[in-house]
């Protein structure tokens, strides 16, 4: 029954509505869907089993029982939201949710404007929007035109360019994860024009270190680790997969091939060794062979884990929420969840229940022995010219074992009522994509495969390729601007935040797949933009108007990721080992840290020599006991897909920088460099050290402070100076 709402009540709420919102046409996805999703969809959304009062507010047709377009005063929705009667008010007070006054007014204004619905932005294929028609000289490319148009719409101006030193450091950390050499800084700052800038970009994109930097983020997404996670958290064989990812980024492997090889490389015709190694992706989940394990239970756990990851990595979705019931906020159903898991029912992964051991590493067949691609090439070259046998044997000795995917007869897949693996009453399902996203087009009448799924995920015409591109592009934007165009990097759904620049995100997505899924092309487009080159120092007006930098009217500044902090310190200290690929490295960590690890009990065996100083991307990743330095700097345990690492500021992090053995050794080595490579005077040495750490000379105040440090730590002050410089915020910050 509709309730009449007194005009003065709506007038009161109108007074609370910002003029900027009242003047603009309200957009459903941007302004209304988040309010409904947060407050209403749990009871009046996609989940038919839990829907209350047969009212559905996530669709236009379902909403008409609760609102009258053009007449907010005649709409049940508004009456319920404004009601003071706890029995009538929506959302019910017991749910702990509350529509804010300004949100209620937005809903009223939306209804007054016609209550028009739009399809969820994340599930609508991107469109190649034209760039805004601007005549300004500021834009360097069409990316800038979208950014500048939005900045102007808000009555603001973009920030000035960053200084050349900041630019060259930013580029190096973003593209390689390593600091620039003093020589590179000096060369660029002498002539920081666009031609030299582009040459530097191309040089860094061609570096082996580019793949190492990009792999860190991908390994977070796919939850790569050196250990099984469950039970005894034993080591397993998987490092060649990590090297495959690094190679793929360095080779600029098109993203559609990158996807196909990981999901279904074993199903390709005559798969190469690298394509077999790539299928290690399917084996990255946590596993257990604990005595008493119920294989059927764990197969259900593995299936759920895999779908959570697949939907998170490629779809930016939360399909895993439909494991026990239809999704509360998105159109995914429980049937969709199990139909998607059926794609992976052919993976041979049950052998470990019988042959898994507590040895390190444990057995996880199927596995193969492989050399890295570079070692295979070197071996072929050595053998082609019958080279010294010892040299050939030394290369062969670098063979490593790695888990791969092999297909077998698919297991049957049932819908598990409420996710209960003991309940076999559910319907049998075949592999299928989510129903609301269409159907797979198969060449024959056979069962759909993982290869069909991979093709669908990257097909922009007949599949979800445009949606996949949007997810990946948004994450690339996050890597190079500090925040995504949609800040919800892992949830492009009902609970996700709509993009601040939807037309730009769409255009970039189309650009990505039209370029042939060329990752380096897209990254170059982003870093060549004027938007990327802005200073990260905000004006007072920007701090007040846009503290979260959602307009990208400046660059972002933030602490470097954990691995890069370590790499940076070792590089400055002159200790960093830049060997490419290979087994995981084990740097120093606290004694007894593994004392609670059992099956088997173990002690940590630190690497000796230069291998302990390898790059962070190669550090051993123990899921249950992540290296304390990585943990203190917010690296994830990699039990689940991680699209965004937190950035905390804790005393523990500061203590690690001061006391972790690796950082102490880096400081000692840095001090030795200062003594041997700088001039003879204290002033010359201070200037050299500062230049080595942060790529610039110290200002007068910094000279004075460091001078006191030198005076207070005689006769050999340089270790104290080195420790101070390695702990500077500027040293560990991407500006």
C-alpha cells in the first residue's frame, strides 16, 4: 500500500542535497545502485531463495511494486525509508543498516526523474568512446583528454609536472621495481624532454627486470606460493611457473595467450614445455594429505578455491559467494558456481591423497622435470658446438620439478545444496558459463573444456573478452596511478565502486584487446600520458576537494611494496644479486620462527653467499609463516587472490627496517661503498651517500642533521649514516 509523504518532508531532504548533485542528471549505476546494493539487495535482490515480500529491487520490472516513476511521494520505497515506525522502516533497524538523509534524497530525486534503471556497468561490454574534444596543449595523448575533461568539470586544474629526478625514480620503480643508477639520473636530468623520456620508457620496458616487477602483482592474484598452505604447509614444486610468468611479461606474451596457456595449456595441440609449465596455475591452490583427510570433502574445497580465484583474477567477480546459495548482490546463481567448477573436473589432482608425504618437498603429481627456457636455449647452443661435458652437465643440474595440469576423464559435478559435500541430492551439471552472460558457442556437440572457457574469457566479440580487458586494465591503472579507475579492484559487481571515469576505462579496455592484448603497449600509453607525469604533491585545494585522488588531478605517493623495499636497500648497499629465474631464495629470518611447523618439524635453512640477496620476487613464500620482513610490509600470505595489498604504517615495519639482518648487512655494505667510492671529506661522502639513496643532493637542513650524525658516531660514522638513509621515508616511497 502506498503512503503519501508530506511535501515539507521531501522539501527538508531537498535542502540537504548538494547543489552539484541536484543540478546533474542522476545516473543509476553511479548514484543509485550503490545505495540499493548496500541497503536493500540482501533481502530484495538476485537471491530468489532469500528474497523477502516477493520484492526485487535490482531490476526495473521488479521494483515497480515499490516505487512510482516521477512520483516519489507516492512511492512505497521512500515511505518505508522515511518511516519512524521500527515495524515499517526499511531497512529494518535490526539489520544494522541505515539509508542516510542525503541518500534518501538522491533516491527521491531519481524517482522524480523517472526511476530509470541501467544494466550493471561491470557486465556491459566496453565501448570505444571518443575522447573529449579539447584544444588545450596539456594532453599528451587521448588518455589525458578524459582526465582533463573530468578535472575541469569539477572546476579544478591538473597538477604541475613532477621534477625530473622524481620522474626518473617513479618510472624505474613502476617498470622495474629497482632504483635508477646515479648515472641514469644525471643523464636524464640534463635533458628531460619527451624524446629522452620515451627512450627511457622503452629501455625499461625491454629490461628483464620489467617482468620481475610485473610478476609480483600477478603472483598475488593467482596466490602463488612455495608451500601447500594446509596442515604441515610442506614445500611443493612450482618455481618454474613463477619463471614462466616473468618470461611472459618480458616477452610481452599477449594476454589472451597468457590466459589460454595457464588455464588450458595442456589441451593445446602439441603443447610446448612452457605451455605445460604454465598450467601450474591450476595447481596453485592449497592442498592437504593429512591422515584422515576425506578426499571427497577436499575435492569440494579445491573446486571452490579454484572458482574463487578464477572469478577474482579474470572476471573481477565474487562468484565464490554462490557456493552455498545464489549471490546476494549479483546475478550469479549456485548453479553458475558449480557449472563453472565443472570446467576443471578433468584435472588430475587426486594422487596426492595416496602418495603425498611429509618430505620437503611433498609429492604432488602430475609433475615434470624441466629446465628454464633460457637454460634450454643455452643447452642447445652448448650441445650444438659438443662443448665441455662439465659445462653441459652444470646446466642440466639446474633441472627443477614442477606441478602441471594433465587432463583425465572428468569427474561428475553436482550442485551441492548449501555447499554440503555430503549431500548428493543436487542436480548434475555440465561445464557452462554464468547463465546471465550467455552461452558458450562450441564447434561440436561435445563437452565444453577449459580451453573453451579461456577462449570465452578473452573473446571480445562472442565472449567476455571486453569485460576481462576492463578488469585487467583497471588493475594496470592502479599499478601506475596508485588507485583504480574503479577502486574495487577485486569486485566488479553490485558491491563494487563504480568507475570515476567510465568512458576512459571503456576506451582503455577496447584499446587493450584491439592492440592484440598487448600489455607493454597499454603500459606505455599510460606512462607516456601527462597525467602520469604530474607531481604527487597535492595543492591545498586538491587535498580539500579530492583527498582520495579519485580525479587523478595529481599522481599518488605511497610506500613501495615489500619486495621492492628489500630490493631497493640491497641495490643501494651494492649487495643485490640480479640472477634471473631459478629456485626460490631463502634470506635470513629470525631463529625459531618455524618452531610451530610440524609434519615434518623443521628449521629454516638460510641460503649462503649471494643467493640470499636475490630479488624479492624470488624469496621463498611460506604461506603459514611468511617471511617476517614481507609480512611487516603488508605482503599477503597468498591463500586467496589479492588484488590490492594494504599499506599500513606500523612500528613493526620500522623495527624491521632497522633490525632485519638483510637490512643491517645492506647498511654495512652501503657504508663500505661510501668509504671506498665517495670522496675523502665528510661533506663529499654525505653528498655521495644521499645521491645514492634518493637520487638527489641533500638540502642545507639535511646536511646539518647528517653532519651531527657523523660527529656523534666517530671514529667510523658511515654505518649510522647508511642506516639512517635506508630508513628515510623518501628512500622507501614511490612519489
